[in-house]
């Protein structure tokens, strides 16, 4: 039977649930609910819910890279589960930091259980991520590879902390250069995607050099992915994104096209800083962005990273059925309108 | 030269600082300050401060157990640094959760940089702890031992999450049994101390069974340590503890002697739940606790755990100069009046 995206995701789910039963067994019911809720396994009462939260792109990428490197995804399942848990940990804490009420169409953890519990639940998912990662040593990953993967996971986490710090600082900082922004999203969005590709490749038996090509593929894919997000946040079709038109302008987000404009136009800067975001202001901001060519700039940047990602991927020389799925996944991520 | 407590602490400091320079090098200055500040290395402007925060009992215990098991503390330094970082991570998040303003005589991280940054700084210390732990594989710890230590570290972190959850829940729960309380402090206070003794022993070359005796020693030491804290929080001498007399009663803390009383006396319960804590109420609470023998109960519990700790330690058969220092440390911890 040919593997499908669904078959990978099903095995991932099973791995995560078995690990949860193992590592969280001593936890009181309510605490277990706090940890399982953001994963989409239970509702807030602890009753079964079973609609996995999010697209699970990261673990999928990791599993596909392991097979595309020529190995089996068996060895990669613990790491895949770990990156998904890590991603969810960061969302739980993000939502507290940003005061966000809704995540994946459901109330956020802190909205249900309060901020103190949500901090602890996030910490719990972080600890759980590491616990699951350590299962590598039980499924037969060679000690040397397991050690390298562990070190990459560590360095990636510290990169995420850097990205998150910059993201929060930029919110109140008046002058943010597009180069600062790219450095921030390299940490916050791209580092984990890059690490997924690299760890997957190593767990699939790639040597360091080939794994580095996978890493570069992931890094540039992650950057392109974030820039696509930024483009959709301004010019996305509300009917497809499910968000208001120009949603990022309404929330004064400093995304790449905006920063490009702010660097170049004083009127835009004063609009963005001082005015209330009435429909008229939003319209004028959109006009200014168009005149400055912010959309073309962002699209060119996206294309640049897509090209680099594709170059790196071809150097990585992915093989087998997973290579085709990897290509499908990449096209889906980059071509998306939502 | 005979090793001294100071010589261990100096080597620990050096390990931590070298690791910080390595793992945090990409972090912006302000973020580095947020991570180094709670360790007592810098002040809030980033200028050198150099008064290590806290007593660093946990890493010390880990290093001593490694040598007392017959090994060298070289192999144990990364794990020792990791537990100290982990402890500090938990304090940074604790202070947010408890709205605490002061820690080790200085403002808490969230008081200086706000809660969103403090959540991220705590996460950073957590990630940093794991990064330093992974240095085990570079200093020559055999892969099998490193894997076991990693798994213990993981399980301990998940225990800490459980303890923290219970601690927060008990604050608002009206009926907390002394047995629930002991389960909570086993997670929150004793689990990490137990893991320190166990990981130290394993890194010092102990076999599983002997390491388990070290674990039991640490677990009961940790429980006795916490109960001593509880006793000092009510009957401690303000001149020695540096806190107000009956400080835990003023803050309505549900410590072991209090819970013992609450289980037994309705008047105490109503005083604790409804009245404002005037000096008269505090005096009546103290009187009731005395009449109920809460102090004797707590002291008997403390003694029980001390005995169990000492039994386990003698089964662990510590050797060499470290065995003597381990004994000194234990006596200091248990005999303390502050």
C-alpha cells in the first residue's frame, strides 16, 4: 500500500497518545485535560473530542524527510511527536502573552483555566515534548544520531525563545527594519520547520552534509511560509482565510509588507502610529502600500525563499514515495490562499 | 587538596557560565540579561552582579552523590548545572503565578520585564537547562547512562508540573487532606532533590539498585526539608528567618501543620477561611495549633522522613571525602533555623 499523508498522521496520533498515557499517568484528571485539550483530543470537561488541532505540518515534514532520506519513519516518530508538542507548548504560552481568546476555533487554555494554570500547562507540554523525544533511544535510533537530534532540538528551542522575544519587542518598538523582521521570523517560524527537516533526515540515516541541505530546505520553506502568511494577512480573500479583510492592518501588525512600507513612507508611519483604524484609514494604508509596491516586494521575497528552498531540496536528493509527498506538501504550503 | 563545598560551587558556576556563553550567544543583550538576572550573575541593566541566587543545594547534592558513588564529578557537572537552571526556571514561572514581587532580595523577573517576557525567560531557562544537560554526551558520559539520566530528568519535570498544579489547586480548595499535601510536596519539592541524588549516583557509576537508594535518600530528605520549611513558617524565629513571625499564617498558607489543624478543628477552619488576619486572629490560630499538637505532629513527620533518608543513605553506601560533605550538607539542611 502506498503511504498517504493520512497514514502518517494516524501513526503520529497513535504515538502521541501512547506516550501521553505513559508519561502523564500520574497527573490528576484536570491537569491531563489541560494538556490534552490544546492537542484537540478532549474538550474542556475532559470528554473525548478528537479533532486534532492545527495542520501538523511540522511532524509531517519530519516524517517525510526521514523517509525521503532513505530511512524508515519508525525511528522518526518520537521526534515528530516531540516537535508537534513543542509547537503546541509555544502556542499555549503565546496565547497568554498575546491575550488571545481563541485558538483553532476553541477558547484558549488560559481563557478556560486561568493564566497561572496555562503557564503550567504550557510547561507541561514542553516537558512532555522532551519526554517523547527521549523515546528515540527506545525505538532503536543509534546513540550518536539520538545525541545529535537532541542537540538540534535544544538549539532550536533556544532559537524559538529568541524569536518570541523579538516578536514581542517589535510590537512596541517604533523602528523595526525588514532585516530585523526576517531575523525574528527565522527564529520564530522557520527555525522549527528547518529543524524538522534536518532531524528527520538524520533519523532517516542522512549524513551531516545531506541533512544540512534538508535544513536549508526547511529554513527557506519556513521563511516563505511566513511571508505568504503576511501577504494573506493583508490581501487574502476573507471568504478563504476566514478572517476580516486586511486583518493585519486592523490589528496594526508589523508584518513584512507593512515594515517595507513604514521604512519608505512617513504618511504611512503616522497613520499606523497615531490614528484609530477606521475603514477610511485602512483604505488609505492599503492605497499607500499599493503605491509603494509592498505587495510586489513581499511576493518577490517569498519567491526568493521558495527558490532557495527548492534548490536546497534538490541538493538534498529526496528519494522514494516520500519525495513525492514532500513535493505535494511543499506545493500546498506555498500555493495556499488561506 | 581536600574538596570543599566552595570548590564544588565554583566549578558549577564556571560550567554554567561557559554553557551560557555557548548556548545563548545568538540572544539579544536584553534577553540574555533576563536569563542571567535570576541566576544572580547580572543586575537588571545587564551589569555584573555576581551573587549567586539561592543556596544551590540541588546541584551540590548531585555532585556530591556522584563522588560518593565512587565516580568523578566531571561527568556530573552538566546535569548539576541543568538542575540548577531547571530550579530557576520554575521560580521565574512561580513568581508570575503567585504574583510575587521579591525573590532572593531582588525584584522578580516579571516585576522588571513584565509577565509576557517573564514567561519567555522562564521558557528560555527551561530550554537552556536541557541544552546544558545534553553536554553530558560531550564530557564522556557513556551513552546508556546519559539516556537513563535524560529519562529521569524528563520524568522529574513532569512530576514538578504535577506538584505545581496541586499546589495552585490547594490554594482555593477548601478541603485538603494532609495526605494530598504530602503527595503535592513529593512532586513540587522532593522530586527534584530525589532526582539529583539518583542522577548524581548514576553519573558516578552506581548501578540501578544503588542509585535507587540514593533516590530514596533524596526523596525523604526533600520531604523533611519541606516540612522543616513549614515548621519555620509558623514557629521560626523572625530574627533568623528574616520573615515576619507566623508568616505562613498571615498569608493563609496551607502547610502541613495548618492542614493537620484544619482537619481536626472547626473553629480553626472558620478562622482560616473567613476572618481577616488581624494579630488577634493569628494569636488564636497559634493557640489552637498548639492545643492540637500541630507542631509535635509536624516535627514527628519531619523526624520520620529524616530517619528514612538516613536509612536509605546508609544503604547507598557513600564513600570518600564526598560522603563526609554529604553528611555535613544533610545535617545543615535538616538542622536549619532559617
